């Protein structure tokens, strides 16, 4: 295949016309966001490019220089182009007295509050390298202050992963630095990263487009920020937990009122109001885009109704007394009247989305029909900050349907249809064969019916994965949809899909691995849950294995039973008739999970002691699968 044929193409005449029409439809003359994104600028690096110790670039804005011009190229939706340019703002910014933010050093912001003794760091970005660089930038322009506390606003990686870049764990264990987090933080961090982690990381390639080339025909933004940094991800468990719906604490001389917001943007999240500073931090529940009730990387569906309720409460209790509202992404909104208006519109957007989806559900509309029909009401449609750069009304409405009614639309024809490849083969055959379908689809492509062309060509690709004409036409259709998309995540998904259709998958086949700090944070329950997820049910057919586990350093015991191809466990128990009893300490278990130690070696050198039938333990571990990200998405799953 010639390199040329694999390269992204130009915008079609239809895409050009649609993108041009956006310029008339939206209030581009309203440039207050650009003023707000620059306001309080203190300083930045001459060029934002951050490397790790090995010299590998983990974060760079250099690749985004093509965004310099205000005019969008025809291959980018002008509304998204605007957001992509706003997200390019970088450096240290003063939000208000004592409050600073480092922006543009990762997809998220790091907020710094000057306390009486030192610095409170809120959300140390994704990786240690960028977090360290952000703190250095602060010290360079203000002065060096010791970090006295870290606050994790919520359980997503972009809000804690760089923590070891800003504090030393020794200072945390010695009590010199407190780490604050919302209730259930550790459980949510670890469970999201582990049980469905491999699939989510693979799917996130589509959502963020991190490995797509940057440029007018490639990745321009991720909606919430440019993209995710790719350095060292760490985690130090919190030492202070906010458990009540509202709690007030004074941290390094700063009074903070915490408001828990579980099940909104993250399962564990909290707002913060700083009464003496007249400032309100809404974590990630109010940002300058419509957020995701469901991110397309895959996740449990969030509660849009609770989301609106928390914003309403925060507005009522705190925003009325605030002069600035900000979040852990994007830029602040200043002025009491403006921020009250901003929060009312954010609140109403989530409430409208939730209630109107349910109204249509109760009128009998199906998921895709609701998604097609729902749009922002006219009064909100011209507000930049609720437009769908990250979430969209379409996929969020489908998510709300799923939250209440699940995947099934109640039409029995859809209860048990053939699986994708078998269904595609029959469909394509009924349509007169691949050649006939492709010929018709070319006609529709010329008419700009890209949604249908991508759908029809996907059927052909699932019927005949090697059909190059179908793959190319599917890629061409996805590409035009990517160029038209206002949502950065949709653009990334379409362009990444087009790239895989043209070039095939380029994903390392090595097993996906959890980070050291995540493994350390794994509860034993979750460890045994994950063993169950890895158990290969086919290989386990007919086997019964019972293993007792003893962790002397924590005084914990577990009884693990394999039976009927299912692995179950009871904590604080030993089975009477176990095949074997395994004794090991937690550090050894972590080493085995991280593959720093092999189980046979650990048994040989006595760090794992096995009484009874050691063969049975080896047999059990032989039944566990390894997961890799190398699975097909845009074509049938190949056995590897
Ligand atoms: Zn975030």
C-alpha cells in the first residue's frame, strides 16, 4: 500500500460547506473566553516541552503551533478550532488573592493555594514530570514554598498521577504533608484502573487521539484540554478523607468548605469553597464544555440528575458569595453576576439532558431516536461553555437511556440477533454482495451521507475484513465526519478509526500493566476479584481447587475456591479441606502482581510458603489469562 493512500485526505466540498456554516451559526464575536483564559497570566516557559529523566518527551505544546491562526482550516469544525486555541493557553495564572493555577502543562490544571506556612496543591496532574515542572514554574515566578498539603478533587488519573512530583512520601508518612480526598477515593481509583482497565486504555486511544499525528487533518484537541501527558503515573494514598456531604476544615491557614459530589463527573469527587477568598472550585463538574455522562472510552454511566443537583447546591450555598469560580480544567469565570449565570446554565444543561431523555423514554422513544432528536434549547445553544467539545448530547442521551433501561430497547428482534460478523455476512449477501454495496455507498459518499456510508462499509468490513475498497471507503467517511465534528472526542474517534482502517492496528502486544502505586493500593478483595476476571472459564472446566491464603503482616486470611469455572472467595476465613495453604506478605504479593517476582521463584526461595499440594496452586495460576491492548475494534476480533 502506498503511503499516500494511507494519509489523511482533504475536506470534501460538503464538509467545507458545513464547517463554513458553523461560522454564521455561533457567536464568534463573543471573545470573553479568550480574555478569561489569559487573565492573571504570570509567566510560562518559552516553549512548553517536558521530558522525563531518560530524555523522552512526556508533554509538548510544540506540535500544536499550527493552531496559531484564528481561522479554522476546512478540515476542522470552527467551533472546535476555537476551543482548541483556548486550550493552548499555558503557564502560571493568578486566579485571585492566594490562588494560582498551572494550565497547559497537562490536560488538567494544577491549582496552588498559598497557605500560611507553604503551598496547598490541588490535583497534581497525570505524571510526576509535568507536576514537578508546574511547581518549578510557580517557584520561579513567586517564591519557593514547601508543599504543606495535597488535595485530590476526584478519582480520575489526571487529578492525582503526578503526586510524587510534588511531595515525598516520607513527608506524608511523617505527617508533615496531609493528603485530602473525597470519600471512596481509593476504592474508585483502583477499581476503575483494574477490573476493566485494559479495555478502557485501548478505547481511550480513540477518545483522546493521543497517538494520532497532530495537525489540521489529525488531533487538534481533547475538548477538556490538549491531550494526556505520558510520563510517570503515581499515587500516594490520602491521609485525610472528607466523608460528610459538607465539611469545613482549615488547611495551612485556609478555610475550606468541602462539598461531596459522588456519582457525578466521577464516582468520588468534591467541590471546594474558600470563604475568605470568595472563590469556588467546582473540580470537574462545571467546565467550559458539555461533559460526559458517559465517556466513549467506556465507563459506568454517571448520574446527570445528581450532577445538576450538586451544581444547584453549590450555586446556592457558595456561588452567591463568590467573585470567581474555577475548575480543574479550563479557565475561571470572574464576577458574581457572570458566574451565577454561568452556573445556572451549566446546571440547567445537565438537568435538561437528564429530564428530556427520560420524558422521551416514557413516550416510547428508543435510545438512538432520542439522541437524534435532543439538542440544546435555544437559550443555551449560543453559550460556548455548554457546547459538546467533550461530551455530546447524542452519546450522553444514549447513556442516560442505558442508566435507566439498559442496552435493550424491548423489541424482541433485537433481543438475540446474530453477532456482528455473522450478521454482517448475511446483511451484505442480502444486499447483493460486497461489490454492489460498495458501488451504492460510493454514490452516497458523493452526496455526503457519511453516517450511513460508514455504517454500511463497517458491515462489509465485518463480513470481509480484507476488503480494501470497503476499508478505504469506511475510512474516508469516518474522516469527513471527524472533520465536521464539534466534539474533540468524536473527531479523535473517527480519525483514529480511519487510521486503523487504512493502516491496521499499531498497539503493543505486551500485557497491559498496572502501575506500582495502583498495585500497592489494591485491596485484597479487589486482588481476588481481578484473579476471577483473569480466570479462563474454558480451561477451568471440570476443575476444583481450594486454596487458603494467609497474609501474616496484615493478619488477613482468605479462602479461595475454584468450582464450576468460577473463582469465589471469603475474607477472614480458611476452608477446612483446602488443597493448599499459601503464606506470604503483602510486599511479595505486590511483586508477583507487578511481575518483579515469579511465583515459582518466590516458592523456591521461601518468600511464598505453601503447605499441602503446591501443584494445585501452580495449576490455578496456569488457568489465568493475560490481557493486552492488541484487540481489534474496527473489524472482527481476530484470535491471536
Ligand atoms: Zn480531569
